[in-house]
């Protein structure tokens, strides 16, 4: 029972709502164009959850091995750091998670494209493998990109553009230019969650030579960067609503920006990194809330 709790702890279940936000939005945009499939939706969610858990295991292992996760860390202790799981156990967990994710990828691709659209099958299989690679290489290895300041870019690409546009394509076999707006918004908000995490860990990351974008640009500049991410995501949603207007339901997603702007004000007033920790959950859930509201506004359009 204790090991099960340890694995659930290492899986960081609280990160899963944010990870599926892009899939929900991509599904919503496809539905707006009259394309939907319940089985594809379920498989896409499972695939993304598989990627996220793989990433969480790998991050726990990578940061633990490098010594970035130590007693001075502000956030919750990690499984390896706290002695809940050994290096070998985490390695095995990563391997099993990769295998499960690959099974989900294969099943999803076959369900979406059958065996006739070979070019799509190859493309999405490659994207699935790249997603797994990105999940692992964020903190694992000497060339881990999370230690080189590229974490934000990868989160934007994989949690935003790929998640939204890729999932839309699974249903519709096409993407639209207008879909770039909600894809960009979700990508920026997911990036903001990572940035907030790195703002919180600024001091320990700096000491551990984990050169996140926050460490490279400095704490105050990273806060300004944070505001920019939130404001541009808001503008993307506003522009998307303007171009997609059919009825009043299209404005429902604006409700999600009420807690987001409350969060922005709190971050503005916070001067100590340790006090940013409670804001992580708020921003992640607000992003998930936005994705659900976009789904509602697209699914129930008149």
C-alpha cells in the first residue's frame, strides 16, 4: 500500500488537469467544425496523461540525481528526494510508463486514421515519440533542455500548439488558422504555469545551476514575462471570440480570466519566491477551467 501511495505521489496527479487542457480545446474546436468522436477523445486524454506521468517520473528522477531537489527546495518533496522510491524503481517506472504511452499512441493513431492514411500514421507516430522524448529530456541527461532555458519553448509547443492543433487534426484531418488562437492561448498559459514554478524555485535553481529562463533573465524580469504570457493569452481568446462569434455562448470562456487576473495581481505584489507556491494550483486549475468553458461554448453553439 505504501508503494502505491509513493507511485501516486511521483505521478503528481494534480498536474493532470493542466496536461489535458489542450486536448479538451482541440476537441472543442473540432466540434465547432462538426467533427467529433468519443473514442478518439478518450484515447487522446489517456495518451496525454501517459506523457505527463512519464514526464513527472523523469523530472523526479532527473532533478533528484542532479541534486536540484534538496532540502532547500520550496515546493513539495519529490519521491526520490524523500526516499519514497529508489533510482532503480523510478527508472523502471519511467520505462513502464513509456511502454504504456506508446501503446496509447498506437491505438489512438489507428483509431483516428485506420490503416489507409499512411502519411498521417507516420506523422503522428513520430509526434508521439517526440512527445515522449521531450517528457524525458526536460531534466534527464547532461543535455537536459530544462537546464538550458528551453523548457518554456517546449511547453508552449507540446502543451499548446501540438495538443490543440494535433487533437483537432485527429478528428477533422485538417486544421484552421483560427485554431492557432486558442492553441496559442493554452500554450502560453501552460508556459506561465512552468514560469511560475521556476519563479518559486528561483533561488534553489540558481544554486544548482539549473538555468531556467527565470534564472537567465532574473526574478523581476521573469515576473514581467509572466504578466506578458497571461495578457497575450487573454488577447488570443478575445480575438478568437470575435472571429468565431455566432451567439452569446462564445463569451463564456472569459469567466476563466477572472481568477487569472486575480492571480496576476497577487504575483505582482509578491516579492518572495516562497509565497508563489499557492498560486501554481490556482493558475493550473484556471487554465483547465478555461479549456472546459471553451469546450462548452463550442459544443453547445446554436
